[in-house]
C-alpha cells in the first residue's frame, strides 16, 4: 500500500485532535508517510473537561508522550464523588493494565502537545487547512484523497481548493465529521448523546488532588430546592485555574432535543450556589461558557468503508458512563494505524481490503459490549427518580461504590482482576456488541 507517484502520502489524517494525532504518530512510527491536516492553528481550544482517566494515561504512555509535572501535567489520585449530601474520595483502581493516577491539562495544550509529538515521529502537519470533502475514484467510488483549502484564523478561505491524494484517509474531524457526512455516513438515532458546557476559573482549588464529580446539582440548598437535570465536574489544572462544567446525557438525540434545557442557564444557577471560597464568580471567570455535543456508543457507522476510517468523535467513541472520549480516541488511533500498516504489506487489493476491514471488528470486540452496557446505564439514570434512589441508597454501599468507580473511571481488568472486574468483563461479553 505504498503511495504511488500520484499520491502525496501513504495516509492522510483529517483533524489533529487526540485521535488524529495518535493515528498520525503510530502510522509514522510504522514507516508510513503521513499528512496530518488541521483546519485551525495551534494552540487552539476545544470544549472538554480536560481530565484524563488512567485509561487515557496508559495510552499516552504507549505513545511515548512525556507525562511528568515538568511537562505541564498535574496528577490526580482519584475521583471525589459528591451526591446525596455526602462525598466519597475513591482512589483510582490499582490495576495491571492501567496506572493508578489520572492527569489533567487544558485541551489547548494537550492537543498541541500530541500534534507536535506526531510531527517528531515523522508526520507532516499542515495547519489552517480545511478539508472540504473526499476525493473519490470515479469508477469505484473509493476514497483516494481529500479536497482542501487554506483558511485564516477565522476559518475564512484564503486560497483556491486543492487536492491531496493517499491510498487511505482517516477522518478524525470531530462530532460533526463533515467528511463522513459527505460519504453518506449519518449519525445513528439509537445511540446516547450528551451535552456539556464548561469554562475556566482562577480558584484556590487549582491544585486539588482529586477529580470531582457532582452527581446531583441543586439550584439552592441541597434537598430543599430543585434538582437540576445534569451532573457537574471540577478538574484542577495546577496552574491557578480549574476546568468547571456540567453535562447531561440522554438515550437518544430525540430525547435530548425534547428536554429543551438551557445548559448555560443551568450552569449559572449551579455556580450561584457554590461556596464563596471556591471563587467561582464572574470576576474569576477567564473564559466564556462554551458547549458541545458528546457522541456516544459508536453513533456513526460503519467505522471503515471504501478506504476511509473513522477515529474518535467522528465515530461516536465517547463512553456513555462518564462522557470520556480522549482515551478511546487515542486507542482508536492506535488500532487504526495498526490495520493501515498491516494493509500496506499485503500484495493484492483484496488482501489489503481484508486487513483494513479488521478495524471495525477490533473496535467492536474491544468496546462494543462496554458501550452497550453504557446505553443500558443511560436509560436508567435519565429518569430523575431512579437517579435519586441510586445516589441515596446505592452509593453508600461499598459493593456499589466499587462498581461505580470502575465504570466511571473506565478502568477494569478485561481478563483477571478481582470479582468486580470479572463481573464487568463478563457482562461486556454477553450483551450485544453492535
């Protein structure tokens, strides 16, 4: 699958977020020529909670990304859960497969770091390059490249449309994925979807050793006011600031649409009732409140078709359990690069196609059952009365807490481990993985 004289690279990756940069890094490390196209210029912002679970940390370690304090990271010890008028500090699980700590860093810095890492490995990064659509082989309809144009910082066109050719294209262009949509790959209406809003505050809590999750949000005194339809987070960034946000999840886009929630208003009502010593006030707010959709549970398929692979949010690879997407984007980039590198060694088009088709199978085998469990989970917790019962009577029980920690951290041993790991792993194998 070596690029021909007509091609610009062996692989073109659209989008330099975590999934795109991971794909570019692993492809370059395997000896492929890689063109990584990013419509913005680094550093640029993305809407995210900025907290990385141990699962995501393990992926960074595989990539060889420095994760020390001197590289700009802050470590956290675990998850602080606040619900039912109580709080629990739950250390990250001590597992063979994942480290026992998480990390936090703003997406503005994280994405830039990962893109630079891909460049150091050998990928060619072209910024301010907006991909406008796929380049198709006229006879077969196969993707053989992309159409793109240069843009300025505001996304305005600054040059004529041009084409870049490659035998394989990876679409890592986010939740909207115009590239996938142009190929007729629409979002599935039977998958969960989340909505999140977040901002940044200067705060004394900037060096908190715990990622904090509020499973109940009240617009006044807890238990004596209205329970708001969402969950909140506070992630310390260690630089004088914290990422503070809230989100909600629904079992389908239709239910999310019918909810009709003003999330920015919801966020303002939550902030108005936080303790004064936290400093979550307008004068300490250093960024606007911005929102984004969270595509969950493989909400676009197929993940591979006609020479094009979907990675990260473009394929709906966000966990329904906690809204985490970075770990799965990094994992998908690793798997995608492996099948692309394997396909390169095959001697016939049919054999290359079989190698590439392994990508969706591998992703379903690794994550399909887990995402299905997450869909069942969402159907339960989207009912406020069930959520109240779970937080009031379920969380105080140690056995329930063990399950909550491993599901909310996305960290369990797929093979071996303790009995909780074995139960989760067993359930992921018996439920449908589609």
